[in-house]
C-alpha cells in the first residue's frame, strides 16, 4: 500500500498538482505554447488545451494547424492505453536529419469526455531543444512515460520518478 506524498503548499499564483482532479480534466489555455527541435520552431500556439490530472504536471495539447506537420511522422507500432483518454498513437519528429522517436502523442479516437483533444498533439519535453509556456522554458516530468510540463507556477511532488508509480 502506498502513502500519498505530502503536497507542497502553493504560493500566490501557483497551482498544486494535488488539487488537480482524477479523472483528468481538459481545459482551454490562452498561454503561448512553443516547441523547438533541432533549431526549428515546430509548434507555436495560443489555442492549446491542457490536461490536468492529480499528481501530474499539465500536458499541453496543440492543435495540428499550429504544428509544422511536415516534421512529424506517425510512429510504427507504438501505442499506449490511457484508462481515461483511450488509445494513444505516437509521432516521430524529424528536422534536418535529426530524429526524435516517439516524441509526441495524440488520441485519434479519444474516449467520452476527452473528445476535445482529437486533432491535437502533445510533446514530450525531454527530447526537444526547448518547450515554452509563454516565455518560461519548461522542465520535463521525471521518467520516460508521462509527458507533463513543469513550470514555476506548478508545485508537486510530481508522479513519474523512481518510487512514485504507486501514487
């Protein structure tokens, strides 16, 4: 049996991931979301969605029209199942010969309640040169499974690192 970690108390202007809901919530954000890989801005949007789930930093989903889709190629064979959102498909990113395999994901047929993320793609932070929320460079969520974006206005502790899978 796991014990819930002690949440960090948010300061003014911060959110605690322990106040996020389970099942997750999808919400619109007007913040500017940017993704840079191999020196190219491959996504730039003020029309993104963010998914909020207990113990996770937000994942940002960017509409395909705000992504340079010429750099994205469907990954062959990798799929994962989220009990809430459904079956995820993955994307490889190729910019000027540099490849990031399975560096983004999407839900082609999201489950009921998550239809809003259809036609949107989310990116892992770690394989990118940089990801930004407004002008703040994002830190990646620990581990190689979850794709949360950590900014200074989000406090944890965050699920994803060693010893946190039972949370």
